[in-house]
């Protein structure tokens, strides 16, 4: 273990906030300080909490000096479950209660990007649903942050003093491919189907074809505006490989 991995653990997060925003508590040790146990933390009200543990033993061991080490984590106490479906044409948010599974109406919904910019705000209806139009496409919501790409939206729901949230990147364990659903993402809404006057013809003959161009929409298909129509057509002969072996 290298000391530089814990250089920022010698300072407490509480040093940067006011005392009125923090609450201190002590962890009981009913079976002695060396016993392994799971201990609950008293959090009486809903909210998003930053929990920080202070340890003299970890400081002496990992920081290499007579100091305390601070280990932070976060916890969300809520009865709201937020669900979000990000679509090309429109998106949807629905909120349910964790204790009953029933829809939550009149919840305040906010959608923000990676820069915390508010993109949409509204309330859920009687079915716990909020329908959103004109959100940016997925390929436009990517930016370089440190050593990785950050993308997506943070969707929050608030009802009185209860608040919850979900991020569009949270899909671990529920990826579409796990349920044999298509995972390809195509930002183009154009669909083209070609009708040939016949399927068999000789080289040098004239072939007539008709191209049907439509744009996919929530209601089905619609006509494509003239300025969005393709202007070029490519005809490619498929290459057949016979008697091939791969080693």
C-alpha cells in the first residue's frame, strides 16, 4: 500500500461545511474493539447523506504518522424509486413508492446534464409519470473528465421532504443483453426499403427500383422533409467466399 493513495484521507469533509450541517455520532462496540460486526447508523429523516468514519488506527497504519484517517461514503434514505427511459424522440420518467410499489403523483422532477445544467423541470401526473420532449441525443452528452468519459443525465424526484435520484449510466446488472434485448444504438431515425421490379436479371439489363423513405416517430412512421432526404445511392455487390478455411 502506497501512502500517496491516502493523501487526501487525513482531512475531514466536515472541515469544508458549517457545523450546523453536520451531526456526530459514536459507533458502539458491544463485543470489544476487535470484533467484526454490522452496526446501524441512526438517520431519522429522508435525504442524501455523506457519512464519514474517523479512525486513529487507520491513520497510524496507512498514513504512517500519528494522525486520524477519514473514510467517507454516501447513503440515500428515501421511499421514492425513480425510473428513466431515454428515447430518441421523447423520454419518460416515472416515480413509485418503495414500500407499496404504487405510483407517486405530483413529485417534482428535474433533469440535469454533467455540468448540472437544468434541462427539464416538471411534475409527475396521477400515474407517477412525467413525459419529456426534446432532450439532447445520447451521442451529444459525452465529455472527457479526468481519465474517462462522463455522459448522461441525473434525474431527481422530490416529494415534500423526500428526495431520490437516478443516473442514466446506472445499468450494472440490468443491461439489455442480459434479457436478450437489442443493444444496438442508432441515432438515425430514417428507414429505407427498396422494391425491385424483379429479383433475377442478366448483366447489362436495365433494372427499375423504387425506394420508400420514412422517418421513425413515436406514433409510427412519418414522411421525411426534403432537406433531410439522402441524395446519393450506393449499390454494392456482395462478395462470396468459397472453400475458405480459418486457422
